[in-house]
């Protein structure tokens, strides 16, 4: 697979996603700014039910989530990974958080990428830090889209 390749896949979901090329370029910059080499990233959009099944099967978690991040490369090697994202959760979370679906989608994608660059969200302090980084990249991406 080519270095820095990013691909989007749609698994049983109807979802329009404009500006994919711009987002791919931005994600490459995110990895570069976080000093993490990127080999390949697959972003797979799916339903709540599909992500629930993945969550139970691979993580033994029996609850809905918006994203699951699967690093496929060894620590220290360029990142090869898959992000599985529930479009149903994105829509519901956008409504609950009174934000746009587009904004919530970007936040979740950036969140998954930040996990791949070494950020965690287990403790309250880690959550605070990763949220700050998400907000940082949301602001930078919004500036690009003006």
C-alpha cells in the first residue's frame, strides 16, 4: 500500500461526504504535526448495529459507540489502521450536542487519528487533553474551509 494513503468505505450506509480530498490532505497534516508517520488509514462508515457487533466481537464491550480505532501496525512503525465509525451515533450525538453532523463527524475522525498518534482517553486528564487537541484540529480545519 502507498505511503500516506487514506481511503473511505461505506458499509451498508447511505451517507454523503463532501470534501473527502480536502479532509484526506488535512489528516495527513494532522499526523505530520503530531510527529507520527502515516502508512495507511481506512475509515469505514457503518451502522450502529455493525459497530456494536465489532465492539462485542473484538473488545468484549456490549454497548454502542461512535468510533472504534484499530491500529494494525507495530508501535514505532508508520501507522497502519482502520477507523470504524457509526453514522447513526454521529447523527444522534450531533443532535444531543447541538452541533452539525459535519462537525461531529470531523471531531470523531480527528479523535480516532489522535488515538493513533498516542493520545488516550482513560482518565479525566487524558480526556481533557484529547478534547483540546480535537478542538485545535477542528479550528484549523474550519479555517481551511473558509
